[in-house]
C-alpha cells in the first residue's frame, strides 16, 4: 500500500502555501518540514503527501498520466478543495460533479502543473 507520494516544485514557498491551504480543508497536518521536503498527513503512520525540490537540481516536471487523488469526507469538502485550489492559482481539469453512481470528484492542477483530484465515494441509492 502507499506510504507517501511526492510532487516536485519549482517554487517551494508558493507550493508549500498552496498545499498547506488545501490540506487544512482535508484534515491534513504537516508531518515533515525540511528545507527540500515537506509532507502532510492525517495521522502518524498514515499515507502522506510530500512536496520536494528535485534533488538533482533540475527543474521539476509533470508526469504524463500521473494524478494524485485526495480523499474527502463528503461532497461539500470536494467542492471547497476545488474552489480553494482555483483561488490559490491552480487550474481546472474538471469541475466538481458525479462520475457514475457513487464517485464524486473535481480535477485540478497545482501551481507546477501536477494533476490532482479530490473525491468522495458514497454508497449507491
């Protein structure tokens, strides 16, 4: 299972502020706070999301087909995260809405172009 994921950034300060705001809406707290690596999680030992300055000193780039999915406890939180991402300078890749009977999601890109979605799954009917 996933322990943590990372995305690279070319503006560590702005990207840190972007993710700090988003994860505050999802119950995430910063669990690592280094000069080149920061990570957020809901609890110690839970999966984490990391932000890094590439260690090879080359520019961070976006992987084609790569996307990170952020679980939200309800549809309202999906809407809030999506709106906050756009407010902070992210770009839309698909407005919040149902995708099938139980999957509700919104898709966006962060300040470096990394693709994310925020989703909630509810039982059908």
